[in-house]
């Protein structure tokens, strides 16, 4: 069985193109170190959590006691509220944590692209989204 060789002006798909070794290593390292999360979907609902009071933990007589952290005027300090959105996409639906600027930017019923990274979020490894784009 005789193999047909590519002529000068034709592409030979049996051979892989020669690539610069430095460029190949750069692309490999880029993929190896990638930490990127993207999800596109329709916003079904948004939620604002109640701000929680900041608590100070102290040990009194060997027992852990939580006391509220107070401002200079004596009122309790609160953490910022957390924001989340329920996003429906092809194949499912998920609840994602967002920040205040994203919360103010999105509208229920519209389609958005959320971009972020995997990382610690409220003590657990979750998706942390840093930008949103309307599609």
C-alpha cells in the first residue's frame, strides 16, 4: 500500500506542526497553573443575607465565652451582609456568592457570564466570582 505524500503547496495532516519549545512550555505551564471558573446563565433569584454581629471569643474559667465587639459608642459591630444569586445554566442550577457591586449590576431574568477562580470562600473551597458581564 503506497502512501500519498503532500505536495509543496498542500498541508500534510499526518505530521504535527513544529512548535517552538519555549512556546510549548509556556502554553503547558499556563494550562498547568490555570485556576479559572466561568459560568454563563440566567439569574433566577438574588439574596441578601442578614449582617451578623462580630463576636470576640474569650476563655473565662476554662470555658469559651463569646461577647459582641462594640463600637466606640457602645453599639455592636456587624460584618457586611453576604450576597448570592441563583443562576440557571444548561444542565442545572446553582447558588453562587457575589459581591455588592455584582448584586447591584445584575437583574433577575437576564443572562450573564460570571468569571472567577476556585478559592476559600467563607472557610470552604468554592468558586469566587470577581466579574460579571451581561450577555
